[in-house]
C-alpha cells in the first residue's frame, strides 16, 4: 500500500510539473505569435514603401 502511495505522489508531482510546463509553453506561444504578427506588419509596410517608389 505504501508503494501505491509513493507512485501516486510521484504521479501527482509529475502532473503538476507537466501542467506548469504546458502553461509556460502556451504563454510563450502567445508571445511569439504577437511578435510574428508585428514582424509581418513591419515587412508589409516596408514592401509598400518599396513598391510605391
């Protein structure tokens, strides 16, 4: 029974770590998407300036 308790504790800790990593990854993806959108906007503006010459 104590072995099962140990396994359960390890699983709970592991799932907690996985949840934290998932949340961090989601946050980084959101941040990266924002950066990508800004970069595309900048590139589009630069292209417009180049084509208007």
